[in-house]
């Protein structure tokens, strides 16, 4: 199994205050700007004495994510939400879908988080793809429609139809709900592409080094 990245840190709960909620919802839609170091700066360290690594999802896992998302079609778009009872925003839909597969936790800087923005998903939790021809079903597409310098929306790639339209699964403020839809003005939204990654215990000689970081469990 090829390893793309390794990292470390300690759990840190995210806090979203009402002031931040209102400000970011107005300025950035699905996610706010976050300044982060490069991925390589956190390589090869330990978290509570346990080393973890990130590896790309297998194709079948990506299809399972899509199947999970499809069960939530029609649920309302709600900024900051990530549950069937409330609805979802773009990153919240992926956070929830990961949890349904037992893939709990995402990287943010050198920390493990249970919830991250679209921008953090791109910078810390994907293997970048340089060209659209590399996309396979279940890869992630990120958008910066206002050219703000960070990703404000994430969607799951579905297919390209006979008219050249790019179809995605996402929770979007444009549609107002979770749906499978073609993205209008696709190239005008500054898309970038990535293969989603998951956290797994690092191995030494085929033996798992550890299975958890603090209160957040990571599936083997």
C-alpha cells in the first residue's frame, strides 16, 4: 500500500460561534478562509505516541460514499449542518458520509478533527489531481467561484454527460438541498480536483502501530 502523507498532532475541538457563522455564511458560502502550512511540514510525527498515515480511498469506498450520499437527496442545505435531521452543507455532507463508513477524523494542520471545511478537505485530505482526465467516480471537485484564493465548495464527481456537462453529488446553497446535478458555468468556478484520503494506523513491517488518537477512533 503506497503512502501519500503522514502527520501528527492532538485532538482539538472546533468551535463555530454565531458571529463566525454569520460572517462566513455571508462571505464564503460553504467554508471560510483558513491559513495552513504545507502538507509536508507535518510529515512523520507521532500523535500520543501513535503514528498515522493518509492513503487514498479505494474505488469501492468512493462508490460507497456516493451510495451513502444518495440516501440524503432532497435534504436541505444548512450552513454548518452535518446530519439527516438538520440537513447538510457541502463539507458536512462528506464528514457525515465518512462517519457512516467508519472513517472518522480528518486532518487539519497537525491536528485530528471531526469536522473540517471544504478548504481544509482540499489542503489536507486529498491527493491532488492535476488534470480532469484523471478523475474517477467519487473523486472530489473543489470550487473558488469568486477567486478568493481558497476553496469555498466541495462536490463529489459523478460523470460527464453527452453534452459535456459535469455532474456532481453535493449539498449546495445554489440548489438549496443535497442533490445530483450538473454544475453550471463549471470552468468559471475555478475547479480543482483531488482524490479523497483516509486515516489509517501506520504500519511497521505489516504490524499496525496504533488504532486510536484520544477520543476519536480510526477504523483499521
